[in-house]
C-alpha cells in the first residue's frame, strides 16, 4: 500500500523506523526484530539505507520481511555516494519486489569526501526526479525543524525544501527533535511557504546515555532544559534512563497529538521493547 493512502484523511498514524544489519550474517536477527516490532501494528515501517549503498540489498530484504508481516514498508534510498546507474538498479530492484514507498535522501557527506561528478546526484531533489521517471512510487523526503546542519540559515533551508517538495514528494519526515515548540514553528513556516503535504514528526526515544552524544552529532538537535535535567539525574543508571526516555518520548507524542499533529514516526533503534512500551502508553490515545 502507498503511504500517501495511509496518511489520507488526517487519521492518527504511528510508524516505526529500523535499520538493516551491517553484515549478511546478521540478517536473520534483524528479521526477528521486524517480527517482534510488527506485533505493535505500526501504520508502516521504514528501513534505513547504509552509507555508500554497500548494503542496499539488505534494505530490500528487510523491507520484504516487513511486507511479509502484513505491514507497509518504506525503503530509504540515499544517492550521494552511488553512481546514477547503481541508483537506477536499486530503484528497479524495489519495483520488482513491489516496494511502493521510497524515502529519497541525499545521504551525509563522508569525511574527506570529494564532491561527486556528473555520474552522481548532488541533492535529494535530483533523486526524487529519477524515482518519478522510473516508476509509480509514493515518495517521501527528509526535513529539519532545527535546520539542516549544512544550511546557511532557516530561509535557505526551507526554500530548498520547498523546491524538493515541488519535485513531487508525497510526504516529509522530520529529523528527530526534543522540543516540540521547535516543531510547531517549523510546521508554521512550512504552511507559510506553501508546503502542504503531510509532515511526519520523527521522535527518538533516548534510552541510554551513549545515544545522547551520537544523536546530537548526527542531527545537531538541541535538548531542552527539562531533558538535560533527566540526563543529569538518570544518565548513569541504565534502567532508570531507559524508563525516563520512554516516558519523555511518550509525553512528546501526546503533546504533539494534542496540538493536531497526527502523524508520528518513532526512531526505534531496532528495540521492540521500547516501541512496544511507547505504543502501550498511547493505547487509548491512538484509538481515541
Ligand atoms: P537534501 O534535501 O539534498 O539537502 C541537503 C543539504 O543541501 C541541505 O542543507 C539543503 O538545504 C541543501 N540543498 C538542497 N537543495 C539544494 C540546492 N539545489 N542547492 C544548494 N543546496 C541545496 N542517511 C542515510 O545515510 N541513510 C538513511 O537511511 C537516512 N535516513 C534519514 C531519514 C530521515 C527522516 C532524515 C531526516 C535523515 C535521514 N538520513 C539518512 C540523513 C540524511 O541523509 C542527511 O541528513 C543528509 O545530510 C541530507 O539528506 P537530505 O535528503 O535531506 O538532502
């Protein structure tokens, strides 16, 4: 099923993100994670794409497993470090496997990377155009409530986002954020800019102290005082930090829903117990 259909009528949706294994020998473990996670009945499940595309087959394999569990899969695809030919073959592979949804991404710039030539795409919008040429996919893109780290400012960032959306995106999913006010501002700016497709809010439950540094490095997002205090108090106690992180994410989602945000994507980090605990905390709220 296309995610654009799932997002119709502004119904509440909670979806999950997971990542594929780095080595083929771990594929069965990741499939077991899919099986566990699908029991919580997410609206759809996305599977990320490894940097440089060396594990692209793993993403398709996991997307197929998601489909086999009766959940709609969303396959991520990055373009910066792959040739246009490689990208075309991955899109064809997705088509042959009846994967209907692609999250079109540029990918992060690796360290010491030489910016690519005409054999490569430079930006995600070019990938969106190619996906559209190659098939009838539902296409999503990424967006950044706290501004993409490479962007000079908010104005430039949202201008490029608008251009990407106008290439034919069906929805956008946000980078993680921990302060809902940042998201509400971003949502307003999108509306002012005429970005009218569904915006899915990406929520990352922080369940251990190691995740904190990595999340900030990857996304550049800021933690509000309230969350800093939680980390200060519970960061050294794994069980307490996990519980506090689950509750913080659940409260963030409740506040988002109370403020009219019906589409939520949980960055599960392949932890079915965390996904399940959040869904339990929302059981009546989702079905309200
Ligand atoms: P773009 O939309 O191309 O934007 C990149 C930068 O270029 C921005 O600063 C933008 O403002 C600027 N820009 C855009 N168009 C132009 C233009 N025409 N001229 C000049 N500047 C321009 N990474 C992975 O490796 N695998 C994943 O599976 C993955 N999944 C993700 C899922 C989500 C929801 C998010 C938010 C991010 C994900 N990422 C993933 C990370 C992502 O690849 C990086 O954040 C990357 O740096 C930017 O990707 P993008 O698609 O947003 O790029």
